[in-house]
C-alpha cells in the first residue's frame, strides 16, 4: 500500500497536474514571467523588485532576505507593532517620503512590508503619492501619468475581494515604453 500510494500521489498525481497546468495555464505555470522583445528576462508579475531611481514608481518595502525582494527568503520581518526597530524604520521611511511630497499623507503600503516581502503591487493611493516625483523626473504632465496609472489599476478580484492594486513592474515598463526618461 505504501509503494502504491507513493507512486500514485508522489509521482503520477504531480506529473498529471504539472502537465495540465502547462497546457491550460502555461504563463502562470511558468511564473508569469515578463520578457523583452528579444527574449531577455525582466522579472515576474508575481514578485516585487526594488526601484531606486526617482524616475520610477517604487514598490513597497521588502523584508525578504538581507537586501529585500529575495524569493528564496520570502517572509515578513516578524517584528511586532511595538518593536522599536520597526517603529524606527517606518518613521524614517515616512520622513523621507514626506520630504519628497510635503503636506500629503503617506499611504501605509509605502512604509510597510507585505507578509511575503515579495508583493509586486502598491495601492492606487501609493502610486498617486509618487506622481509628482516621477512626473518631475521624467518631465511629463502629471495628468498623463495618472492616466497610465489608471490603465494599470486592477480592480478587486471578482468585484468584491481585496483592494484595487497597481503592479509596479508593469507600470514602470509601460512608462519606459511610452514616456522614456529624457536626459
């Protein structure tokens, strides 16, 4: 019985599911990868990555791995809300963002990590907060930038689950394609 169930559930079942996934959902089964026209791998729609240039929208902070965004070390920081290290980091991030956009409240997702540390999305409010900086750096109209954000805003799943989100990598790639940074 042990050998039969091992072969059935440990070999045949996973192979059948993998084969079905490759046929029915090949993009998702292979990691929802984004490639350039020449085939160069850019990233995944499912895993966040850091953007540090002021001309790009920035992802939410990551606690996954030593430098963040490490898919092999997916996790949150496990720091509780009263932990001084977390309080100091969030306070420093808020101060930095308020200096960038004075007088505007900082959206919570721009200073807190996700549970996995790999979330590729920010809220529409998080994207809107960054509009003045990105528009200034790219020397483009803020309203045009807001239209691009609207195109990349995904609604709630099934119309009622979760919150609207913006995929930062896809948004930045669209910006590079339609409104490249001027020197």
